[in-house]
C-alpha cells in the first residue's frame, strides 16, 4: 500500500521568496516519487522525479526536491518564486519495479503575491 | 512532441444519458490510467491498464462505469447512466512504468 500526504492545501509566498511545498509518503517498498504541476484547464505536467538515483533531484523551472528516507519526505523547493509559478502542485508515489498504480496527493495551490 | 489526446474537452449531458470519453495515449506507452478530479476529492484513480489489459478498476463504481482499451491507440471510459455526482474533470494519462505519466488536458463533464 502507498499514500501521499501534502501538508497545506494552499500556500502563499511573495514574489522572490522561497517556495517550500511539503510532501510525505508511505510505501511498503522502495518508492518512486514525482512532483507534477497543473495550470488552469490543463492536465498535470511532470516537474521532477526521484527514481532511486541521486537524492537531490532537479526539475524544470528551477524547482528541486530532496528524497529523505529517514523522514519519508520529498519536499519541493524553489529559491525564488516567480509569478508564473502560481499553479497547483501534486506529489505522487509509485512502487519501484513492475507495474504499479500511481497515487497522488490532494494537491497544494501556490499563490504568488507581487 | 507526443501528447495524450482526450475528447471531448467538454461535455454537458442530462442525468440518465450515456457518456463516452476517449483517450489516445502516446504511442509506445505500456500503461494507461483514468483519473477523476474534483474539488472535494482531488485526483481519484478510476482504472488503469498495462499493455491494454485492465490491472485495477477498483476505483470505479462498477454498476455504471466501464473502461476499455479496444486497441493500443484508444482507451474509453463510459458512464451509463450518468448522474449529477459524476460531474468532474476526467483525465487520461499514459506512461512507461514505472516512469512518469503524461496527462491529457481532460474532459470536463457536467451532468444536469
């Protein structure tokens, strides 16, 4: 069984401030973890993925996430928020190996204040 | 750029009518997922397929929903009969497991 918890359904940051979106996972086997972004009226797009290589993963648009096994976390960060980062962000988990369902968190809406 | 294509983008129908949503996955992808997104529940997994075979459809109300992949280029999700509570955005996604999923732009369903 696997699950994802995203803390904070809404997060507001000022333009230029640090973005931190939290994700904790639960998985009975080594996980693969993903962050996706969704803009209005669109499907989800992949931001970055962790697949058991480097624990610090860099993605598109300046985002990165660090896999911490001891904390079962995969938080998403960006040093400086841009207005175009306003969107909804989803953390997702799947089990490594084989064909497994992909479970998504509830999502976090990021608001960037000018 | 290869994309997942979903049709229709919008569908308004009356309660009791049949609704069919279609998805063209990216060629070569071996898994196809159907998700439903609502404000209250977020993204719910309805069904997924591997190499066109259904692996898990436990998220679907069996009495009214059905999902199929008649061939590698087409996945369908049907609701019969539709109910107002089925109003949501339905997403299809494909991928090469256990890699990332590629999502379509969704079908926004409104059942009145």
